[in-house]
C-alpha cells in the first residue's frame, strides 16, 4: 500500500475497503481522480459505487484503507473538505411538503460556509441553472423524478465547488434533460471544477468523461483515461475468407487464437484478438502508448503470412475494441446483480 | 474558487431553518390542534351538561363551571399521561429517522451540518415543540374557559385567592413545568431516532416507553424505581397552585429531566457520531 497525498488528485483512495458483516461491499480500491478531470465511475448495480462515494463523503466509515478528498483526509478533515464538495448521492432527497426553493434554502442553511445574506439569490441562480425556475414554488411532493433529480443537482451547485460528486446524475431524466446535464457538466469543468460521475451506463460516461474507473463486485478492475481503457481492450483482426480452416491454422502459428463464423458472400468471418491478457491495468497506473503488447504480430505480417499460404483474403481489418466490449469483458454481461 | 478566508456563519441559520420546517409542517399543526381540542372538548362538555358532581373526574373538573380559568389546568391533567407524550413521541421520534426516511439526512450531513450540531439542533427543535404543546393546552384552555364560563380570582389549593393576572402568570409557569417534564422523553425519542431509519418505529417506541413508565409508576411493588422514572413528577405541576409556591417538585423534576437529557443525549451522540449513514 502506497502512502497517499498527491496534490494533483481531487480524490485519492488507498486500500479502501468496506465490509458489512460478512459481505465486502468495497474491496481494497485504489482510486486516483486527477484534478480538473471529468471522471466516470462505472460499474453495474451493486458493484460498490455508491458505498465508495459514501465513504468519500464521510457518510460511511471505511473498514480499512484511506480516503483523501481535495487533499484532506476523510473523515478527519471533513469540516474543511465538505464545503468545497457538492454532491448528489443515490438519488435526490427532499422534504416533500416543502417547495423546491424552500428545500434548497433548508439544506443550504446547514452549511456554515454558505452566507445567509445571499441564500435566496444563490438558490434562485441554482434553480435557474437546472431549468427549474418555473417550479421553484411548487411542493417537491408534486415533482416528477426528473425534476427531483434536477433539484438534487441544483443543491450541489448552491455555492461554487471544487469537486462535484454526482451519483447517477441522469437517472430519471428524459433525453433532453440528459443532454442538459451533460452540457452543465461541461460548463462546470470549464470553470475548473473536477466532476466525479458514477453511472452504470457506459454511453453516458463515454460522452462526458475524460477519465474512468470500472468497478466490478466491489473491486476496481480498471482505471485511466478513456483512451487508455480502450487501448487495453486491445484490437481485433477481422478476416473475410472462404478458407477458414487453413486461416485458423496460420493464425495459430502466429500465436493468435481465432474463431470462424459463416459470413454471407465471403465464406467465413475469422476474428482474433490482438490483446494481451485481460486486466493488465487493473488498479495500476495508466499504460503508456509505448507499452503495447510486443509479442503479437503486426497486421501486415499477418496478411503476408496468410497470402503466402494461398489463403483467399477477401477482406482484412483491424478494429480497436469498443469501450463497451471492454466494459462487458471487465464486469461480465447479463442482469445478475452482484452479491 | 475557494475563498481565501473561509466564511463562517454563526450556525443559527440551521436552527432557524429547523424551527421553521417543524412549525410549518401540517403535521405539527395537526398535533397542536389535537392538543387544543382537549380543553375545548372538556369545556364544551361541562357547559352542555348540568353541574358535575364534585369529586368525580379529573382534579379541578368541578371548579371549571365556577371559574373558566381552570379549564387549562384540567386539560393538562387529562393530557399529560397520554396525549402529550403521544405528540412528543411523534416529533422526537421523527428527529433523525424522519430525515433519514426523506433522504435528507445525507444531504444535511454533506452540506456539511456536522453530526453533533445536527443532533443539538434537532433536540432544540423537539424541546421547542414540547413548549408549544404545553402552551397550546394552557392557552386554548384559558381562552375557551373565558368564553364559556365566568372568570374571576382563583382559589388556590392552599385556600388563598389570587387575582386573574397572577393566575395567568402561574399558568404560564405550569406550561414551563410541563415542557420541562417532557424533555427527558424527548431525549429518549432522539436517541431511539438515531438507531432506526423508520420514523414510525421510533415514534411508537418512544410513546410505548412513556406508557410503560407510567405503568411501572403505578405499581407499588416497584416503588424503589419510581423516583427514577421520567414520568415521576409529571403531575407535580399542581404544586405551582399553592401559596406560597412549592418549588421542590419543580427542582426535583428539572434535575431528573436533566439526568435523562445527559444520559440519552450521550447515547444519541455515541450512536449518531459513528453511525454509517446508509439511508
């Protein structure tokens, strides 16, 4: 376990673990969220994302490990850290019998760093920012889920923040609302705010984030920039040929494991992965561009070998794995909720 | 973005907000209205019936038709075993668990309110409700009594007579006494509220304890325990209707309630400070 305290990181965890009884919800994660990034925290339901966020915000005490947020150790320095952090945790929470603006004023009054004199103006500005001005006086009990979600985001924006932690921010929002949230996050990062977004939706992370980490069954299975994550997934070759059996033998000689499926008009589609063993960057610092798998053949060598054997190559391409394939490879497919 | 010198508010804003939210809730008004209905019910019943036979029913009941000022005190005697603890149980049991069930507890804590400060503010809110509840019964009783019955100098338990003005001051002191009587129960409610996320459970448990304490208080076999029950001095407020005022029960009561506040405040503190907030 390394000692932590890197000033360039907005969130840093080391060996962060949370056990509930015999269940381990979060298993020794080492997270490094660079300042100024839009950091996607990706994982299926039940993979430990929200518990990790709760530990970052001091709501839940870690069983072991350390957390630093904006340079301050949590939970010891929470009073200094939290005023600089805006958060939406596991959905919005409001008093249904109060109006939207009354709810925000109430929560704002709990922050001793938030000046009372400007409270009304700040609440109005935050409501305006999420497009809720028209419903400011309406009781939250009458809000739709999407409106509550917007109100939750407004609550995180009541004072200027250095870090925003948004747990599933687009949950319950319509496509228009999702676009607005994405736009909002972009304007926030332009102002220098670090945004930490959790989501189980890959497409969302792919559109918003510069960095991402992937959680699976309580553990961190990958993290880095989006490009790093894509690269680790490796590339695949796609070969169109009628001579599938021979091609598979040639590829095997080159150290590539391949499989063939019938393909109309071309005979067969033979695919093979150019990746190293999966999970190469799990919890490790991002791989550098030079750190490519060296043992595997480059594409032109493969084509030359195929042609030399007289294989009819009707199509050949190298495809970089999509982030989705990578995500599925890391977290497993299907609807089983972990644990 | 961070300001160089972090601005610090006094922290009174959260307390103001707590009181504002508490007394703006329709539920709080419903509880207070229910309490106000007790003296009104008593007064109307006496007004409509022929004069009650002395010595039956709650203390002072037979005096009401001669002097309307007694309605408030009679209503307190009726309300203190069950109705007042019921409303206190609802408010005190809701303090933390209610926030948890709304999902607002986590947002208050990350605002950050600070756990200790939130606990203190919540307790002060519950105490303010105790005062409002006692005052509601006394004021509603005095007003309805004045409307339906003649009002005049009050004959005290010691036999002396005091003017209406002094009587009203003593009634206010009685409201204060009743409020203090309920502070121990509020502290218990606050503690129970920190152990659950289900407000109804905390409310029911608090109310049950209030009833249980009075049942224990009625069992002569457990007499050694009686001075330690938070309900022990609940009816002692009639001592404020003596001449001279007997302050002994007032002091004993305050001391006992303070003990409950310390013990259950410490338990709530110990529980809440280390609690994993999963709501």
